[in-house]
């Protein structure tokens, strides 16, 4: 597939001093099927842009959103429109909004679209059911994660694995100063991962997001627990302008403050991005398809650029699911996966998925060095084809190149 190129042809119309207009267009390569967000970079405007600006498509205003630093404007491009855009200075913005909101409710931060809460990040402590060891308490995880029509895909505290918390990514077999510490299996009391604070939240007409600081806490130290890893988790929910899909970016960056750093041992679970799916799915009503053509029976332990996990919807009348995308810059990309076999859970075959960058090789984490892993998910109702999954991955792996030529 050819790389996508975004050519921004900027023409300052000097004859119309009272109105500033800059024209640009999007030109695509072959094989692009899906709408995707595009960033109009503003760093080449020497004089800056003062006042209110909007993006127009053939004279009609479209949804756009400035980033937090005012360096770029995000908008959604539809490949089938062959649009010619303009950036225009306006006296007053004409688009109502924002319609994508980050707001606190029920001890969680909710990311909502058109009033529908789709992603919920739990920042206060969640305690286990009565009678279960309090070691299983947890904060800093995503649940529920819902499809566009409102079906819940995630599950927390299942009786077979009380330490499973929706969408999350603790490290499992690690070494801290030569001692084994497990941040995943909470019942062993070795470690945990907890929310600390929010660094930012944002709302808008194209995306809503948050960045949370999480601490990976070593509980085995003699005097007091110590922070073994500091993590910034950035989650962005993108509007794809269709009722049956949305896009979710999950970026984790982390550093160890320990003098000797840490070692992530090679193991089939740990880090990356893991999701325990809802209790409705089992071996007979959910499926897997990877970029390498692997299915539920053959995908576990293999590597992939993307993986579609889908199953029967709540009403039993259709399907829904998630396509998980691994970024090419991630460690061990195409990335190893952990996918539960069909005989898991006493033969029920419940569904668990994880991109696991340490599945086959250990990873030495040097002190005070920042590491990053980037994932994208497209959450859908209905069907999502392998061809569409590949197109989503291509847009993720090779984002549009922005070239501005002034005339």
C-alpha cells in the first residue's frame, strides 16, 4: 500500500485583507478505506495564527480541534470525499460542542461521545467482593469499555481471576534488585499498580482524552513499599463519524527511578495491553483473526501487526468487537500475543487478549530512561473485515506526511 501524503497548499489571499484564508487538500495513496484523523501542523506559519480559525470543506464548516499547545489542528478526513479544504479566520465559531467529553462520575473518569459514556477509567480504589482478600483491591484500569451501541466488552474481578481488571497492563515476572516482584497477580502480595493523579484531560469535537500517572509499587521491600516504575498512560477517544465505530489510542510511557533499574523477565503475560472480555463470550461464540491469518486455535504465542477479536452481541442478534493495532516502533513488533486457548476456564474457553512485548525475550529497563508502547483499538458493532483492519493499521503505522508550500 502506498504511503498517504497530506499536501497542504497554502495560499494567502492578500486581496481580501479583512478575511484570512489558507487552502489545502488531502491526496491519498491506494487502498485507503477508512476515515482517519489528520493533523494540520501550524509550525510553518511564521507570524502565528491569532484569533478564531475553522476548517471548511467546500465552504461548509467541519469539526476540528486544536491541540493543547496550539501547534496543530485535528480534523477527520473521509477518503471517499476527495475534499478540498480551507482554513479560515472567523469572527465566531459556528460549530456547537464539544460533543466528546471527559468528565468525572462514579469515582471514574468517563470519555463520552454524543452523551454516551464509552470508556471509563477507574481512578479511585475498587475493592473485591465481600469475603475475598483485600489484596485484590485496585485502581488505574479501564472498565467498562463499551461498543458504540452500549454493550460492555470488558470484565473485572472474575471468580477465576480476581486480579483481572478490564483493560490494563501490569508487568508480571520482574526482578527488582535481584528479587522477583509480580505486579499482575495481586493475590501474592508482591506488587500492584495504582492511579496517582491526572496530568491532563481534554474535550472537543474530534477527540477526548486523559493522561494519568500510575505507580507500579513494590510491596516486598522491608521498611516500606517503594515505587519501582512511574507510568504516564495517555488514552484518546476519536470520533470516526459513523454510528458503529470509534477509535481508542492507548499510549504508555514509563521510567524506573531505581538505581539499578528493573528486569522484565520473558513470560507469556505482562505489560503491553491486556483485555479480559465479557463473560458472555466463550469458545463457541467468539473468534480471532490476526494480520498473519491466525485464528483462535493458532494465534497464541504468534506475532501480529493487528488482531481482530469479535463475538456475539448482548442481544444475540449480531456481533461486535475490537481490532487491536500494534505500532511498528513497539518492542518486538510484529508483537507477540497471549490469547487464551479454547480449553481455558475448565473448557468454557473464555476470551482474554494481550499484546505482550516480553513473551519471548526479557527486557532490561535502565534507570531514568523513558520507554514507550503505542497501541490503537477500533471498537465496532457489526463486522470489521481484514482489509479494513489492514487499512487502519497502515494509517496508524505511517501517518500522513504534512508538506506546506506557500505561494
